[in-house]
C-alpha cells in the first residue's frame, strides 16, 4: 500500500477516535513519526489516554504539535518568556524550533525558571503556544552550537518538507519473497581511516560512516563508486558512529553528489562533526589543496540530520530500526544497533569504542535486546597492544611535565581537538591543583577551546563523576584558570617567542598539519623541550615517523633537526587496548554468533580475529575492503 493510502486510512481512523471538541488541522508523516497538528494542544494534554490509544490502534509513533496558527510570533514569544521567568533565573539564550513548535530556554538556575511543580513552564505554554524546555546554560558558550541552532531555525520550512518526504519513503512498505541481509566493506577494513560500510537488505540501503583517510597524501576516500552504493539517491540513510574525520569527514561529499536523505547521529556528534568538517575545509585551503566539498554541503548535512539520544529507537527504512548506545570513545560516540525485519537479524557496529571508565565518559555499552553479529574495531587489537591503566598514565604525565618545567623547557602535546584534549586537560588541572606539578600556563591551540565548549553543552553525555563535579560542587576542571585560548596569530607568536616554561596542547593529533607544526618548527631543535604523544599515530603520518625515531623531518619545505625529548604517554587513548577489547567480547550480551573485525592495521585485525575465535569460539572474520558478506 502506498504511503498516501496509509495516511488516508490513518486520518479516517483518527476521526473515529478523537472527540469533535479537539480541532485537528493536519496529520502527516514526518520522518518516522506520525505528527498530529491541533489548535487544541491543551485538550490533548488533558486526555493522555488519547495518544496512547491512537498509537496502539495505528501502530505508529505519534507526536502532537500545536498548529502554527496558535503559536505566538517569535519576537513576542521571546518577550513574554522574559516577562514570565524571574530575572534571578538568569536567562542566557532562547532557541526556537518552528518545525516542531518547541523553544529551548537556557538559564543559569533551571529550578527557578521551571517554577514550583512546573508552574512557570505551564504559564509559558499557555501564553505563547510553544512547548518550552529549560536547560542549564553551558559554562562555555559554543559558537558552533549557536550557529547550528540558528541555521535549523532559519531552515524550518525546508526541514519540515524534507521530513515529510522522508516519512513517505519510510512508509513505502516491504517487498514479498526472500529476506536477506548483507554488508559490503567500503573503507576502514584491515586499515585505519576512511571508515565506511554498506548495510543492505532486499528493501534497504544504509551507509554507516563515511570517513576520510587523513594520513593519505591524496586524502583517500572510501570506495563510494561501487555499484552497491550508486546512485547515491538510492540510499535510505547515512548513520554516523562519531565525529572524527576518519568516520564522518566525507559525509558532506554525499550531498555534493546528489544525496538528499537523512543523516542519523547523536546531538553532540552532529555539532562536533560540523566543527571538524569546517576545520577540514579551512586546513585544506591553508595548504593550497582543493577541499572535496564546500560549506554549503555541510549546511545541507545539518538540514538533513536527525539527531538521536542514547536509547532512542527509530525506523530508518521500511525494515530497519536503529538504536544508538554509548561507545565511550569521544563525546556522543555510539555503538549503532540495527534491528532488521520483524526479528530477522540484529547487527551492532561498534565504531570506535572504549571499554573503560575514563575521566570523561562511562564505558561502552555491552547489553543489547538481541544481537546476532558484531562489527568490532581493532585499532589496538594486536597481541602486544596493552596500555597502562589511567593511574600509571597520569603518573607518567606528571613525571614528564615536572622534569621538563624544572629544566626550563616547554611541553608540546599533539592532540585531537575532541576527546584526548579534554582528557589531558582534566589530568593537568588535577595535577596542578594538587601541587604535583608546578602551575604553568596551559595553552590550547586549534579547535580545542570550541570542542571543549561543546562538551559543556551536553553534560548528560559525560560520566556521573564529572557531571557532579561541574554542577553540584561548582568545579569545572575544563574551565580552570591555567588554561588559555590561543585565539590569534599574535598570541601564538608571543608563546613561540617566550622563554618561560609552558604546556601547549595543539592540533592536529597526528601532526599532519595544523598549529602543532608551528610549535614543532620553533621548539623542535631544543633539548630542553619535550614532545608528548598521547594518541594513535597512523602509519605514514609525521607523528608516526617521529615515534619511530626520525631525527630529521621535512615540514612545509623546512627540515627540522629534532633534539627535543620525545615521549609516548600511553593510557589516554580513546580506543580500547587488546585486554579491554577481549573483555568487551567476553561481556557483550547476548553473545553474537559472528564478529567482523575492522579499523586496524592488517596484522592486528588478523591476530585479533584469530584470538577471538580461539578463546570464545565465535565465528570471526577480518574482511578486506570491497568484500561483501551475507548474514542471512
């Protein structure tokens, strides 16, 4: 049955269920939801059973929204919000979402803004029609988040049109006949970088991640030209596990070449992904390279992104449902669980995961409703890839910084803007607060400050200890006074020319470009200084060469004689080491019947796959790129 016929039946059924006193102006699909627009949202709210009754009868996820005609115009609505909420609540921002009829109010004191038993929120809803949501003002304003929210508001009509198109596509029905499930490896198999996988059924095509190999001289892309992928318009959706460029760097490229469908990820992944992609364009221009896409394509990505929270389940095709679970790798990173058919098959894609409590995040989730297959990363899956625990890593960082500062040197730490930066910041703040190392300036160069600000927008994604420290004890280690933002060329030049001890965290993490290179050129020949690696260095990158002991490196037409100390401080990685990966396989529940190993150097993938099979007797495979496997 066509989507329009289904809608017609639903509208007729709704007339039978809903009382005549409730004025319904429209019923339509918007994405996976059935949205009912009404001029009487309060009457719906008073009769909770109505929505439950309709959902049960129609077997649809139902959302009730006020008809646009009962919404106060935004300028007047904003004024009334300020009149109703007391000044002591400290309103910082209001974000209106016309496509869903909601307004998010950022305040310093949420309890004051909500009022006793929600009285003020109810008053706002009655006065302006919009559904209010109160959140705590982030301690660090994020320009990226503000711009994304502003753009979504600006594109409200276009986004609603897109969601209605998507709703009809999702409800096109499934075909008769044989049911099957298969996947094709398009990048990131027996290698690190350009992660990309196609998940197919007889009725669906889902692309999982679309990354770029940042260690490749020609910025290697996945095998998107394969017939399994093309035409891009035939894709039902793109699912992004997390925001790092090797998983999300080329998503805007899909929109450049004709894709017009949804992108599914968590809220913080959307925001960090956009930050990373905009910087990717900027770095390409600075290095006289032509970027693979433009900012216009990133804006299309934003308009088409459907963010989810952990635990949310949504239909992403006629026969596939997606649920995102915590991966522990970086802010918003997800293990993506796909429920295929009516109980036909269940697959989880780990993305990158960390199976350990870190200073920022809780460990990766291990429990799923059903699980037949697991696609699992193996960045540190080799037999010798055992990292020290966090305590030993912190002790080593303490020794490195203390000895370097004591001799009057500077510490340079190449970091990814998201994840490792914030982890190292918390460690340095703790060591300086406890007087374990001298308090010296810690300069943040590159996107680190903005990435840190995004962390403060989403406290619910941080671990319980850090949330409690920030919001109950009033101590935010990410905003400690020793941290200074390098926000201008002049500031960087002052730091480079100073003879005082300092610590610098700078991007990029693998030293493939970015501001870290400026510090290396200036400080690399001084034996008083120390270069500290805290993250993975892919084969072929400058960071990898220095780790291997190169004493001369060519950077931007300059040869640097490396006399500075080089240290590797393991234990801060956002990836699980061999022990954690094996523990993850042991504890994942239910036990998968098959495991596909990816995201690791070839030898590590093969060794890890073999060990899983020998120890747990699970059928395991290390696919190559461009191979296809059938599950059902």
